[in-house]
């Protein structure tokens, strides 16, 4: 048997696969550069039983048609938009993922982004490095008493609500799949409301929904008009949730005060990036959930599941049929 890994995997998981593979007579091919080398990837997959990916490898019918022996695909992470689940099921390929393994990391990232926005550490530090001592310009505001709007109250959104409440923030959420009697709503005193109402009341809006046709460009010219004056938008979910051209216009004309984006519609965004150079945009390269701890958890989780499938057993976290 053969296990192909086309993107970065934590070394602990690579070591586990190499150790356990001997028991099932499998070869491990760890080539994290393969995600952008289609021909090399398909060459490796022609006799592969398992493929482990993150979010860069597009697993679709074109790829699967060149992997006739494939039995399992492991997705290190939560998002599934790079996987053609219909094609995978049609070919009888088991798909596993790692739900919840990076939720703490993403929730902490959002809290950090909020605190940076409220207290302006980077701006104050830059002034001091230039030799300026201006306490008045470095005065920020408190998180306490501010309103956080969470779009998507799932695993990550719930953890974020808990942390925001610990800071004394009010929490709103918009999620048609969450009921008023749900745990997060009751335990963390979250107010469920409509997206439009949330945007008009929240000082910070954080996106935590999957990228599906109904959420593509969820934040665009129309919805941006509903944001509260002075609001911060944070996106750690998927770049396609935001119309970046409309966002750039809103940031330039003052409709929106600032944005922190960890994900982009095109990664990397390229030379024509409409947000490049805007001083009220903080950008990071899709790392909100990529802490050392989360990377280890998610990598090991998927590695274990792939080994279970190759051993003829059921994985712990198979992607549900309705996903």
C-alpha cells in the first residue's frame, strides 16, 4: 500500500505514519510541495491507497480519475471546499477530517485581532521605533462592554463566544441552524438575531461559516452598507465569503473602519490584490488555526483515521454524508 501526503503535515504525524505503515506493509510518500505540481501529484497517486491534504490540494474528478486505487482521503483541518465530496462518494473513497482540532487556535486568533484593534499595539510600537513618544495617540478602548457579532455559531463560534463573554463583551450570533435552546446560546448568553441586525449592532463581526454557494460573497456591497460605523470585520473562515473589491471600497470610504483577514479569495492573492497597501487592513497568510498545538492535533487525528481505514476499520471522523 501507499500513502501520499501532498501538503505540510506535523512531523509527529509523519513519524506515526512511517512507524505504523510497516505493520500494514505501506509506503509513506511525504512530499508537501505536490499540491501545486499536478503532474507530479497524479504520478504519485496512480498506485496510491491514501491521500492526505490540507486546503490547497484540489481533490476533484480530474484528480481522482488518475488515482484508481485510492481508498481514503484525509483532510487535515475543517473546511471541505477543496474536496469534491460527490466525486469521492461516487468512487467509494472514504473521506476523513479533523473537526474541532483547531477551534481553540482560531478563537484565540480572533480575540487577539480584537485586542490589537482596540489597543493599537503595532501602531504605538511603530511610533516608538521612530523615536516618537506620544501617549495620547496610543490611547485605545476597552473590549469590556463592546458587542461581538458571530456569523456562524458552530464549534469555533461557540468557543469564541465563551472567550468574549469572559472579557465582558455582549455577544450576538446569526446562524439559521442554531436554536435558542442550544448549549452555546444558553451557556454563554448569546443573543440570536438576523444577519442584518447583527451587522448594524456589532462593534466586531467575525465570520465562521463554511464556503458554499449560499455564503459566497456573503459580505458584499449590499451587506457592507449595514455595518455599524467604526466596526471591525474579521475573517478566519474562507476568503470567498467576502467580495474583496467591495470590501476595499468600504474600507477606503469609511463605511467600515478596519478588517483583519487571515483568508483570501485567492491564496496567495496575487499582484491585483485590491486590499494591498490599505493601512486599515491587517493580513495574515491563513494561519489562524495553524498553531503548533493545533497542527499536531489535527495531523495526528487524520493520520490515525487514515491508518484505521487502511487496516479495514471505520475512521473516527468520517465526513458525514450530508456535508
